[in-house]
């Protein structure tokens, strides 16, 4: 039996240390996936914790034939997609007169300061522009370095579906990058400035 | 090659999934098509940009906080179980105590006390007590008869009334046993 299988068996026998080993082994992968999906450190922390609580309570349902990493990432992915769906419903049901504070991020998070490098912010914005299902495949491909087959297992779909989702996601991101670059050209800057003038005049 | 196909191939090429011939065909198309070349450059730039981004890590006390959360969860579960146990156990004890009180009352509900109460004018209480006494007497008579004449057991066992009585006794005993078990478990948990 491999190391993970042993830890799983020991956890099922009630050994808390074995479970702590499992958490240590997967916390970065799970947290990173949640962070890329949700785009906020505090939400990612909550989501990652909830994922491990679910892993603990559903450990008996784990099929040892499956890769443990795929199983645990699938739980995290489902949780994040559910969370985003709930959030969207909540936003839809809220009064539109509310201030748009969530866009400001969460500055009270201390580790946020270190995370908020410019490239990190840019990546966050890029990822958040994608639909959740596309963001998921991008996160699994780039940070988890999974093959198409492994991503398909985590997402619970076929390899060809993953192939097309990755393609669509990359295409959407590329379109955004191209549009952004256009704005950075002298003509684009003038266009931006023009928009600002109009905005100032109207608002 | 169509532009839509070329776009799909670009994605595969980034993951190293095109064979040499396909890669050459893609390159040929890119050399000829300005729009696709622009898309390919953006995709390639993005890919290296994402690859350069380090993995985000949680706070150092992440594992400890999960352990704490699991302990809290377990404590909540135990509390819930023990309160259910105490509730069921109390019902069991009350059921047993009720039967015992009824029997005791039947034995004591003899003329001297009865007359005293009746003279005090407590008619309503008397009615209620009399009804209870009838029930208690029936229970007492049944228990007495069964104790004195063992031959009755077989007959009683056929009757539905006896089954009812047996069921009641089992229920009361079972609930009490469960309660005792839970209380002892809890004691072991609190004082290991």
C-alpha cells in the first residue's frame, strides 16, 4: 500500500495524526485551487477548510482505485462551484442599491498584502473574467499540472469535453489580452481618455 | 486549415499534444493568417504568464485549525447524542416509575385512607384516583395471578392484553438500559 493509502486506512481507524499528514500533503493543492476559483484569500481559506472537513467525514466513500489527489480536488472543485453559484443567487436576490464593496477585495487579510503583487492581481482579474467551469480547468492545468485525463476525472466529464473547455478558456483569455493590448497602443489610450471625458461629462 | 480548427490546435500545442506534422501545419497556417497569429501570441504569452505564477499557500496554522474544527464538530455530535439519550432514558424511567407508583397506590388505596379523603370532600380527586386504582388493580391482579399459578402463563401468552403488557415492560426496560449505557459512556468521556 502506498503512503496515502496507509494514511487513509489509519484515519479510518481513528488516527488523527494520519489525517493531519493527509492535510499537510494536500493543503497547498486544495488551497491554491480554491484561491484561483474564488479569487479571495479569506474565502479560499474557508473553502479549503470545508473541503478537508468533507474529506474527513466522507472518507469511507473514497474508492482506493481512484487517485486520492483526484478525489480530494474533485471535492474542492465541487465546493467552490457550489459556493459561487450560491453567491450569485445571493447577489441576484439582493437589492441593487447596495454598495459594491466586494469589488474592493479584502484588505483586512494580512497575507493578502504579500499576495497582491501586480501579476497576481492581473491573473486574478483574468481568471475572474472566465465562467467558473472554465476557470476550474485552467487552474487544474496550470497549477496542479494535471493531464487531460486527470482533469476529466476531477471534473467528472470526458477528456474531449476538457479539451474543448481548455480551448475555449484560452481563447477567451487571449481575446481579453488582445483587447487590453489594443487599449495600450497610443490610439487605444486616446480612446480611453475620450471615454473618461464622456464619463465625466455625463456623470 | 480553418481558423476555428487552428485555434483548437493552438491549445493542444501549448500542452504538447500535437505531433510533428500537425505542428508544421499549424505553423504554416499561422504564417499566413494575421488574426490567428495574434491569437497564438496572446495564448502563448498567457500560458507562460500563468506558468510563472507561484502556487498560493495557506496560512501556516492551517492543519491545526482543521484539527480544532474537527474536534469541535465531534464535541457537538456527542452533545447531541447524549441529549437524545437523556431524553429517551427519562421517558423510560418515567414509564417504569409510573407503573411502580400505580402498583403501590393500589396496595395503599384501602378503606381507611379512602374514607378520610372522601370525607374531606375531594370528589374529583377521588374519581381520578379510583380510575387509576382500577387500572392498578387489574395490573396487580394479573401479576399476582401469574405469580401464584404458573399454568396461567401459557393462557396469558395467547391473550393480546398480556402481549401489550409485555411490550410495555420491554420498552421501559430497553429505554432505561439505553440511557444507562449512554450515561456511562459519557462519564468515561468526561473522566477518561
